[in-house]
């Protein structure tokens, strides 16, 4: 019976989270600040911008978790705020469009190496 | 079969196949069902769905199910190369062959495909030294998210696609001269 339950649980785990490959969750402070965590979808951005725009011009380090992105910096036009300024893309007043993850979603890259990819067997 | 029955049969078949098509599993999960986005968030209705954006692009079998380089080369997408007007846009058309004569086919690293997306400084000289032969590659490190694995397995095509990198038969390469 226990084995059956374990088997069922294993079957359910991959079904629970099927985020798109390369989605990044930012949640260093979101939960603590009472807002939803941020979902950064790589697929959406790379249709519009090459990697080098964010990872070279905007200064985002390539390792997920290596960037300490604060709302104050975004409002000052740094990080996301270089485009999310109501000129290139929607502005930082549109909270819900970025802060869109389920509360208590842990930070990190999902849909990639940490989940179905072979880097974390 | 009478005309009425034939009509009934044809219509029935049509409805059944339409239902089967509608029930076919979607290639990309809708945001509100992906277990990541909060379906209760009012803003979710305004976000673009992956299926809408990715379905028209060249199809792949892994990752986002998109052949991203082919999407660039075919002109299906033309993402911006820079935001600041003064940023130099550097593309290098040069292939490097590494990991020769191992148990796997050798690896061809194409600079062109990488520099279409990335700047030189994204890899050099932090991740990799810009000198042929100066970098020691390890598949264990790569599988643990280091070296190539920083992107491949996270955003670029995943590490299940061995032959996309290990693509050069060792037999096609010149062996180093045996020591006398």
C-alpha cells in the first residue's frame, strides 16, 4: 500500500509543475513583502531581445540566483527597469504582470536543469 | 447505406475527430495551468501564452520545443541586439573542434550561433579562456550546471541532445603524429 502511494506521489510530482523551459522565479523578498514572486520567462524575452542585451548591456549575471534585483533599482532604471519603464516595455506600476507566481514558489530556474533536465538527476 | 445514414456517418466521424483533436495534449502548457503562475492573479489574462508565441517558430523536440538558432536564421524572429546605441554588436564566424579522439564524437563549438545571441564577454574570459586548448572541459561539471551547462540544460537546448555538440566523427579528424 505504501509502495502504491509512493508510486502515485512520484507520478504526481512532474505533473504539479510544468513551467516553460528556462522560466526563472525571483523570490528573495516577494513573499516577505506580501507580493507574489516574480516569473521571468526566458522564452518570451528571447523572441524580442538577444541574450546579450540583458546579460551584457543590462548587467544580469548568467547564473540564476546571482543577481540581487531590488524594486528600488528597477524604479531607478537598472536591471528590468532599463526596459520596463513604459517606453520599451510596460512600466513598474504594472505589478501583476511580473509578480505572477503562486505564493511561496521557491526561487530558482524551473523547467530547466533543476527539474527535468539531466543536471539534477 | 441510404443517403441519410451516410450523412449521419460522415457528420459523426467529423465530430469525433474534432473532439479527438481538441483533446490532443497541448505542446505548451497554458500559464494558468503550469503550476507556477497563480491562476487567481488578475494580470495573468494579459500575459502572452507560450503556445501563441512559440507555435509559429521552427519546431524542436526538447527545451522550449523551438529551434532558436533556426528561428533567427530563417527570420522568423529578429530580436534586438542592443538597447544602448553605442554598444558594439560582435558576431564571430569561427568553429572550434574540442574533445577529439575520446569515446564520443568530437565537439564542434560554433562561435557564430553563440555570438548571434551572446556577447564575447558573456563567456570570455570568465567562463572560458579565449585561447584554443586552454580550457579543460568536463562532462560532470557541465551536467552540474558549470561550463556549457550554465546555459545548456537551463535555457539553451538541454544536455539530453548529446549529438548536437558531439557531432564530428573522430575518423574525419587528423590524428596527432605518434611519438617516435
